[in-house]
């Protein structure tokens, strides 16, 4: 909960300084770009032999990079991850996607994003349980210019994975079938344009 409180406080500060930064540093997008950040996310799972339970909170992180074919569109790759530790085990979910970032108004920092790729699940119990399948991401964010080529970027994302079968490491067989996972996360990043 401390992470959420800090993100809300930081968001309040950003809303206060954003108008001055926006006037001093207009939105520019060209060439190579990269961004990364942290946040908080709520995850849920379901499978063929289990029902969807309560959502579980955890730390999220993202890394994105790519190129700029136009002022309204960025194309690149993204990694979105979620992690939760409990009872000596760490559970992780991650998506690696080819992604598009669309800015409806070129002079604005508002963007919509979507991507398609791979999704992974892993829990480091002994023996470990893991699986990989297809996944997608969808989200919204806003680049708040704080420098000529630097933005603070609050984001909200939905990360989905249709992982399929989870296997027990060391040839231990199948742990679960029809595994599906999703994470709703809120984060704050830094983007270099």
C-alpha cells in the first residue's frame, strides 16, 4: 500500500508542475526512444481445474524501446512484469510484446498502446512451476515533459496471458491446464525521446 500512496503523491506533484513543463518543453517525438518504470499491479489467474480467486497485489515494472515512424506513432517492443513474494516463494508474470503507441493529437502527451506477443508464468517453489503462451497488452499513458527529450510517464496497463499448460520442473508433469492470467497495473516511468 505504501507504493500506491507514493504513486498518488507523485501524481499530485506532477499535476502541479506539468503546466510549466509543458510550456517550456513542447512534445517532440523523433528517432529512437526508450522508457522504463515501476508501479503496483493486481493479478488474477484461472485454469481448467481452478476458479478465479481474489486478486493479488504486487510490484510491476516495464521496459519499452523502439523507433518513431511519425509524430503520432511509436513502434517498438515492451516487457511488462509483475511479481509477488509470499511464504518463501516468488510468483512472476511477464509479457514480451511488439507494441504500438498512438498519440491521437501530436502536440499532446496522451497515448494509447497495444501489443501482441508472449506471456510467461513462473513460481520458484521446489520444484518450480512455469509455462509460456501467447499474450497481449493494452494501456493508456501521458508523457509529461520535464526536459527537451525527457518525460515522466504515468501509465495504466492491462496485461493478459493465455499461457496454457503449466509444467513442473525436472520432468514432474503438468501442474495445470488452460492457465490464463491478467494484471491491471498503474506505474510511473521515465521516457527518453
